[in-house]
C-alpha cells in the first residue's frame, strides 16, 4: 500500500506533490453527456493508447464497476483516484503505473485526468513526469485543443493549460494557533487555494491541507508551478516558526497535548478515523520537533491512510459496520503505538 509515499525533503511539513492535467478527446461528448456505449468507447480508446505508448505490463487497468465499494474507497484514501471518479463508477475506469506515481483516470469529469503523485516537494519532477506521459498519449489521441483557449475541458475553470498542481502540507501548528483562516484568505488574493485532504469540497482532517492553483487560463505551466513553489516555501517557514513558538511559549500545554494523544492511541478500545487522524497528526508534530522519538514521519502519514474505512475493510476482505471498524482501528493503533 501507498508505494508512492517515502521519505523526502521537507518531510516534516510537506507530504506530497500532485500534478494533474485535464484532457478530452475531440468528436466525443464530455463524460457527463455520454451514455454507457460512448463511455465504453472512450475507455477502450484510451486503454489502447496506453498499451501502445508504454512498456507492456507497466500499467494495470481497472474498471470502477468491477471493484467492490471498499476497494474504490481504499484507492481514493491512498490518493490514487479522485472522489469524482468514485461517483462516476458506472462508466469510468483508470490505469495506474506499477510504482503508483502515475494514474490515468478515464471518464471522470473529463475524458482523461492524468495525475502524477510524488512524495515531498517535487513540483518540477512531477510536472516533468506528467508532461512526458501526456506527450506520449497525445501522439496517439486526438485531444480537443483550441489555438486561442488551449485545452478544452468540461468545466471552464480548467480550460487553458488544464493544469492543477497541488502540494499536501501537514500544518498542525498554524491550525492549533488559529492562523489557518488568515492563510486561506491571503492565498485567495494571489490565485491559490487551500482545500481538504482529497481536494475540492473535502475537509482538512488530520491538519492536512492541499495548496493548489485556481487559474489555468492566462498563465503558462511554468508560471503556475513557480508561484506555487514560492508560496509553499513561505508556508513551510510559517509552520516551522509557529512550532518553535509553541515549544518556547506554550511548552507545557504543547507537551500535554502530545502525550495525551499518545496515551489515547495506546489504550483506546474504539476510535473513529477522524479522531485517529487528529491524534496521529499531533504525534507527528511531537516527533518533528524532537519531543518524541521512535516514530518516522512518513510511517505516521501512511498510518493515517491505512486506518481509514476503505483500507481497513480491504485489509480484512469484507464489508464492516462503523462500530466494527472503530473497534478494529483501535486494535491496530494499539499494536502500532505500543
């Protein structure tokens, strides 16, 4: 699980970098207007393009309708597919590269949502990989492109480059001190946005936030990425300075929060995924400032993913009630933190 996740630069604050481009096929209706037969045709066209563009066996193909609901949920929890793809499960599919760093989603909001996912702050590397895969597919496919407006998309806000770049940040200190609201307002003024753990319309659970561009038209890919990287460095500095403030000025309260979280995770008999993620987030914060030892930052992020509903049910190979999931989650956490 979570092959893409490993130690990387800025691991104390930055979790991952995701680059996503939206593409559509000329002469085919957008997925929202496509019937089952048309959607099937697009799936086959894109799959053939993938198979003829890349080394045999390097991509695994899946149709959403053939997957159990718990498997769909697990794949979303691991950030390999989007919530929208899960919603479109009757006529969508995806192909994932063996190392899980590339996912090609088909019949999501657009015909193609090409995603690269890398650990740490890796905007240039992620864009390079995304562009390479995109160019290979474009050689085989007839993309809908306009000389004036750029790549045409189902939602006008994606028209142009079709690029959405995002960096997932672990920012517990600015959250705890109540500064996150001011950061959100400041980013809006410069064409960036902060969203929750799974992107637009989702909550920031476990103090995890996705910072991404809002504009895709009127800026080049390079300009979008340069602005985002510059702001991410500023947010890293802000989070680290706030952690130092908590250690210096709120030391007793800070230690109490961390050790209470550790106690709860070591002894809880039932726990929701939301509470577990919030507590693991505090443990990671304690490790990042050297208050706790013996835990690795990436392992803690991986633990946040693997104790979620889809991952637990997939691990045990069956559907479960919420009460059963909460009990098993507590058991897994006790084993890990003890």
